[in-house]
């Protein structure tokens, strides 16, 4: 039987990060997005106590990364080609020390198909010295949240979307996750955040913070576009139990509220896209009162780690944040 994916709060031997490398994808946001990714790398290597593997595509991007992180021994810059920085989805899922799983990636339902995305998982596994097992179905790492004991949370809007695996129903998805990732129980939520191009990745909506404890946003301020979604997700989580039959504890964390992007549409900003490191938790901040309150709420959940809030507005223009551009390698 396949062992469950380790929880993110378990010990890591490395943290893999993507560095914004393609001017044609980022435009005028390239420089600030690079600054945000570098700040994340430095926080991980410092308070986070991680060995950071920062992937930059091409000599220009690698040089820019070196300029930003300096001579920090905790950050290794690796130059190799990839499509874009969203390693949570294009990279492998490490299933144990020295083992990883890879899946088909189709650009979140053929929305953004970039050369190099299809080779990232195998390249990272090789660099990590991990044995890679490839699976024939479409799956992105951000679509699943694992508790380390066989329970996974996902959304129907993403995992059952016909633009991924057209013939899948719940039983098909659950069987595939059981065989590939050791998921013995799947907790289904409904939709994801408004205007999330991933069709509703769960790592913007619900995150395990400890055994039996899951964080979920609560609406903040007037006109929060996801208010009803947050309440419904919290209700479903509160009615659920883990693989031991124990009820989940749901911790509500303030959302960033209504944030309008460059395209004048609601942006899928979320404090839930935090990244759990060995000794810190790095949370995306949108320079609002809500972000300060969210950091305080997460600190209560992570008593043994320092919660660090870092700006993520430029990365958000590309559609994601810290969890999206990372992949942890368990010890």
C-alpha cells in the first residue's frame, strides 16, 4: 500500500523555489516579482532553517537571482529551463525521503501551456536524487492538501473539472489518489476563489496546520467576493472527521478582503497560500490590516515556528503566491 504524503510541517531536507525568469510572462512586474521571490528564499534560508534550491531559467535570470540573494550559503541557485515558476503544480510531489511522484500537467486545463513545464518534475527529482514514479492522469500539487495520515482535502471545481480528466467522477479520483499518493480519505469542498485560473486550488482555501487542525479564511471588510465560499468551506470542514474518526478543528483566519488586480478584476489573493518551513511559516501579505491579523492568527496555530509576513502583490499578478512557487522535499 502506498504511504501517505508527509505533512508539510514535517522536517525537510530542501525547499525548491521558482524564480521569475521570463520577461514576456511578467512584463513590468518582473522586477518586483523577483524581489518577492528572493525575499522568500532568504527568509526560508534564515529563520526558516531550510536549504533552498532556487531555480532560475537562463543566465540572465540566474545572475539576477544572485544579485538579490547575495552570498547566502543557504540558497543554491540552479540554472535550468522551465516554463514558469509554479513548481507546486509542475514539479513532483515528494512522497517520502528519496521518492517522488509526477503527473501529467496540461496548463490548468490548457489555459497556459508553456515549453519546459513537462520536464520540470523529472529534472527536480533527478537533482534531488529521488526515485520518480510517473502517473498518467492530470494533477497539480496545489489541488491537494495532505494531513500526513491519509486525509486529503480538494475541491470538486478543480479535481473533477472536465478540462483535466474528463471521465473522472469522485470514485475515480479517490482511487487514483489512493494508488498514487496513499490518500485513504478524500474531503471534498466545492468551488475555489473567484477568478482563480487554477479552477479552485485548495491551497488558497483550506490548509492543515497540525494533526486534526485546518485553517480556513473568513471574510474581511465590505464586499469580500468569497464570503459565502469561505463560510461553506468552514461548514464542510467542521462536519468532517480525519482518518481516525476524530472531528477536525477549524481555525478561521481573516482573508485579504476584496483586492482588485491589474486587469480590474477581483484577484485570487489568499493568506492561505502560506509556506511551512522547518522553523518558520512564510505568509503572503497584501499590506492591509487583514494581513497583520492573519499573521497573528497563524502564529497562534504555529507556536513552534515564527510566522513571517512578506509582500506578495507582484507574484499575485501571475496568479499565485509562496506556496504555489515552492515544493518541499521531506527528510
